[in-house]
């Protein structure tokens, strides 16, 4: 049997273990926070078998079926896309870009967006897919 | 002047304001944590220096998609279901050959991705998407 070293009049809860857990949770969430720039619109993604998980993805660009380009929750023109990517890429230089092209969007636009991403200096670009 | 209700022998630091801040930070990071994991196909272009267009033009597998979404493998019209079989056969004849997908700009992007996926399923690692030359 252990004895209390210092008996007090009022009961006090020992906060130390809870504080430890809270700090560990805090550090976990700070480390895993990636701040993905969502495109802000849902598209019907094509399905693929050989797709890989894009762990470092930080910028999402969506192409809708009526050929609008969305980045960071706003619709942008294809001409100003490169400036937008450069600005977002500067915030997180390790992140890569994922293009969410709708199944029925134009292939020419997909190529144009990929070229804009390449021109803005992002090392890797992928096309978002769904598992079959 | 405030009085301490119960003066202790040893000095104690008041942890309450720090705890408040830590909890608020914790809640902020929990709320902003987005565990979005996109899966996707890498469509990185091969570096242009490696290409010798004259040399391997015959070895390459050219898949064209026209504006009305018809598929041509080496200029022969085929069905979407037989893309993989065709690429496997041509790849077996020329293992060094790469697959080049040339969609018309009005073709569907979903079809390009599907062909890309099928070419990779056929065992070709070097698949590139090129703009159609008009």
C-alpha cells in the first residue's frame, strides 16, 4: 500500500497525465496538419486500377463537365491558372498537384491544365481517379 | 488586494491559462485536420531530351482518340475493351516501345484516363499523353 506524502483538506485531481495526453494529441495534429487546398467542387472522377495514393498532394484543381477550371474554391480562367498555382505552391513547396478531371470534360483542357502545372514548377502532377 | 484562500508552503504556478490555450489549439488543429487522401495516376511527362522521334517512331504504340471518342491504335480503329489486349500484343513485339496517347481536344478526359490505366495494366510503364497535332 502506498501512502499519500502530503494529505490535504480538499481533494485535488492530478492533472499531469491528462496534460501529457493533451500535449501529445496537440503535437500529433500539428504534425499531420497538411492544409490541402481543396478545389471546392465535386466532379465525377474516372475509375482506374493502377492508381497510386497521392500522399503529398496539397493543391487540387478540378475540371468540371462544362469545362470550368476550379482551384482553391474559386473558378479561374485557364490563362490565370499558372499564376494561381505558383501562388499556392509557394506556400507549400513540397506539395504536389492533383487534377480532378470530370469524366466528360475535354481532353484538350486536361492537357492545358497539366501544362500550366508543369510550367509553374511543380515537380509532380497526377490525375485523380476512383478505385474500380 | 486579493488574498490567497489557502497559502501553501511551496509556490505553485497557475496552469489554467496555459491549459485554456492548449485546448483551444488542440480544437483548432482537430477541426482543420483534413485527412483527404486523393488517389491518382501520375501523368508526368518524360524529359524531352530522351526522345528521338525519327528512331522509335515505328516502335512506339500510338493511341489516338478523335473528337467523337473513337479509338485508333496505330491508326487501326478498335473498341475500348480491346485496348489492353492490343497494347499487350504490341508491347510484346517491341518491349522498348512507349505508349503515346494523342487525344483530340474535344475527346473526353475520362476516356484518356481509362486508356492510360489500361496501358499501364498491360505492363507499359512509360505512357505519355501528347497533344494532337492538327
